[in-house]
C-alpha cells in the first residue's frame, strides 16, 4: 500500500529564460495525532471492545453537490469497512435540515451521535473536535475581505506523514492518531490511488480514521465512472444516510407549490445551467464577500451576458424543449406541455432562460437562490433548489458541474449532461461527465419513488 508519496520540486526554463518551479505533490494520506485526554471514558471503553469509527467533515466551503458527493464516498467506505460513521458539520449547515435515515439503534449509521474519539461540540453545536474545529478563515485582498468557513486543526493536534508500516502504533498512553484522507483531486490519478489505499487501510483495526476536504465520492469518481453507472448505488447511499426533517419537508412543499407552481400531478423537466463569472463573483456562493466586490455583493455585480453566454443559454433551452418533445412522442402525454424548472449559479442566466421559455418557465425569482453553496444566504435555499431539480422527470445539467449529477443520484436516475459552453473548468472534467441525448431521454421506471429529498407524493 502506498501511503507516503511526495513528489519533489523540479524546475524548468520558463519562456523568460529563468527557472520555474513545478507544483509539489504531497501525499493525501496524513496522520493526525491528538493528546489522549481528548477521548472520553466511554470512547476508551468502546475502542477497547474493538469499536472503530470513520469521522468525516462535511466540506465547509464548496457547493452543495460537492459536499453531498464527498459524504456519499465516506458512507461507501464506512459501509464496506463496518465502521461507525460520524458526520461533522460547520455551524448550521444542512444538519439543521437533514437527519440520519437509519434507525437510532443502528449505531454504525447514526452519524449525528455525539460520541466518538476526539468528538465534541461548541456552544452553537458546530464541530469542535481534535481532528477539526469549525472556524472562519479570513482572506484580505486590498480593501476587501472575504471569510470562508473552515475546519482548522487545534494547536494540540499535530499532523505528520503516515509511514508505509501498517503495523504503526496509532494509540498510546500519550496520544491517539488517526489516518486521514484529505484534498483528493478527481483528475489526479495518484490521488485516486491513495483514496483506494485509504479504504484498504480503513479495513484494519485503527480505532479512528478521518476524511477531510473531500468534494466527491472517492470510491466512484465521476472522472472515471459515468453518473449513469453509479446512480443506483448513489441513491442507496443517500437512502441509508439522510431523510429530510419535518421542517424541511414543509419548506420544500411550500417552495414547490407557492414559489414554483409545480406539482407531482404534472411532472416537469429540470434544467441546471452553470456559468463561470469573472471577478470572483462566484466566490460569494461559498464565502462572505468576494475578492473584488467585498461583502455587499449582489447579482448586479455579475458581468453582462456575452454572445457565447447567450448561445449557451439558447442551447440549454432547446435541449429542454427537445427532451420534452421526445417524451411526448414516446407516449408520456403528461410531458407534452410540461413546465421547465430552471436553476443556475447566475441570476442573469436564470432570467434570460426564463424569457426564452416563456410561460413554461419555473424558477425562483430571488437572486439569493442562485447560491448553490450556502455560506452567505443560508443552507436552505440550495437544498430547496437541489430538491426541486432532483424531483424532475429528467435532469438536464452543465458538464463539469456536480450539482445536476447529485440531483440525479438522489433519485437514482440518469441525467442528461451537455456542455453549454458557459462553465470554464478543465476540458477533462467536462468531457468525463457528458452523457445522454436531448432527443433520447432516459426511461423513468414506474416503480421508482423519486428523490430522497422530495419523494413523489410527499406534497
């Protein structure tokens, strides 16, 4: 097993003739060691009896799709290695809206339980653990400051490299050490191999293993496995992990009925359009403020739509129309004039798509709802948008974006993912996620119950 990989720094001649340093790759498996007093008597007794934990930190600052994908990967590892799963959240994230789906007697999936080595809560209920503490990191850029939620290590916890010796002592009278997987990149082959190594390591007898800063299912990376192939497994994971709280169910049904004018009696097309924006305006989705505009950012800080943006929106709308026509021709008569729910990371895109769709358009006419991250405007709005998208008859989304992928996964359905030319991420990421045809939408099994967040018939 390769648990310690550090690629040295090399240099090469730049275009200006001087040496240029290449990025150093560090191992994505570390060892966090905390003083032994961080464990309780109860946890010590459980460890002595052979209890093993996996503690995962819900990504504090990425979008909702990334966050849920990472938690799904943690479930896969915990389920396979028969470890107790504990999900740790930053202050007032989705934990206020979602609850464990498992019966309270199922200790392995009671992820909200307060026990676990090094686990404790601050006064406001946020994680205040030996392996990560919920705080806010501040970044200054000239006169502007932005704050991002982060999990920081306490000073009493030290981080060191994990040697290749699997018999390494992880528990002594002085400290408890936890092998930790962190910051895995979906395009880095060495990172993905280390994630597999971590899963193998988790099969062992280490009392606790930790996952931090994970933004996708590392066991089923979407750069290697198509969403269509993982949909059923993903829905199984979400079914075992989450169920919406009664409060969220109420909010979701009110949002569906009163804001979007949608009903399960009349299925709809779901269309997600992701747009990259200049000037770090997108940063406000996952932090307080942005690099160029400070904390008072609104959708008016967005750049105007370019010609290529206009063309991309038109392609997305035409895809929705073609999908609807294909379903109607197939014999799904309720889809012949079905509405189209639109969600986007850009309010300008949302309004333009609404204009093109006319009376068929359904979207939230509130710029706060374009935030699919939640740090600035709260965590309810992104979850409502994801619930409505996941409950669609067909999910259509932007290549390279995790939001439509996880929406479809919540329903165990296959999404149509196309490149509308508006989301500027690596070509490999866009190409890896593209699937389906607007003219040949996926089937909808009659026995399917729909989204885990918003099952059919729940409103």
